[in-house]
């Protein structure tokens, strides 16, 4: 038991923040940076796409729905690989691996956010939108001030599940050797070559604590409406 704890303690700084002091964040710090960055892009992006799909029927709605269905139907690992090879071709230069994975996570997650918010918009009575228009609100103002506040409150449990999944999906960055938590844990295990169970139990515990903290934070924002099972 002491040896199992020792291998964690001896490598704790590397597991938590990688080579942050050298300007190369890793471990838990990089995991959180990618999750927050992807979430900050995916949430407004998904909401905007949902509003466009709800507001404009016909070709616009079909194209957005088709895009979201394709993205949601493809394994995230392929999205990461595609952007890993596609973005350097489009930009003419190599992008940092963490940035590429963050963009892939944001793109993938935005499709799920769009579906969730769009379902929330469709669940509201059309009469609310029509009443807002008769009161002088524009279509955009009706969405922003009347409909979206209700929708975001109602779909909070769904969004919570999406962003917990996003946090865990950062572990897929190991396939392109981005030094997030799972990657650095593998590096420690390969270097030490003993007590792999202790290392990966620690990693699993960290992911659990991060997801649990996210759940508690969302619960504080919306008291009485969501309780984890």
C-alpha cells in the first residue's frame, strides 16, 4: 500500500500540471483547459445553431439538422483525427495539439448542445413567441429575452450530461499524444513500470471528482430542479 501511494506522490506534480513551469501545461490542468475551452465554444455555438434551426425552416433547418446528425453519428476519435490532419492543410502551419483537440471537442459537442436546446425551444408554446411579437419584440429579442431563458433552465440537466461527457472525452487526446491526464498517466506508468493499478485508479478518481464537482456546481445554479441519481 505504501509503495502504491509512493508512486502517486512521487509523480503527483506531473499528473496534476505536467511541465507547467516550463510553459507546457499538462495533466489535470490541461484537461481542464481543454474542457473549459471546448465548452466555451460549444455552448454559444450550439445555442446559435439551435436558434437558427428553430427560426428558419426549409433548407436552413434541414442543413443544420443534417450536419448535427452526421457529427453525432461519428465517433469523436475520428473527428479528432480529421482536424488533426485537416487544420494544418487549411492554415498552412501546424497547430498545437491541445488546440486541435479543443476545437474537435467543441465541434462535436456543439451538435449535442444544438439538439438539446432545439428540443427545448420546440417544447415551448408557440403562443409565447406570438405574444412577444405582438408586444413589439423582434424575433431575435423574443428568442433572447423570452424563450431562451426558459429553455436553458429546462435543459440544464441535459446540458450538464453533455458537458460531463465533454470533460471525460478529453481523455481521447492521448491518441495524438496531447499530455492531458490520461496521457501523462500512461507516461508515468511506462516509466515506472510498476503499480499500474494505483496510477489508473488515481486517474479514475480524479475524473470522478471533476465530474462530481461539475454536477454540484450545476445543482447550485438550479436548486430544486435537478438531483443526480
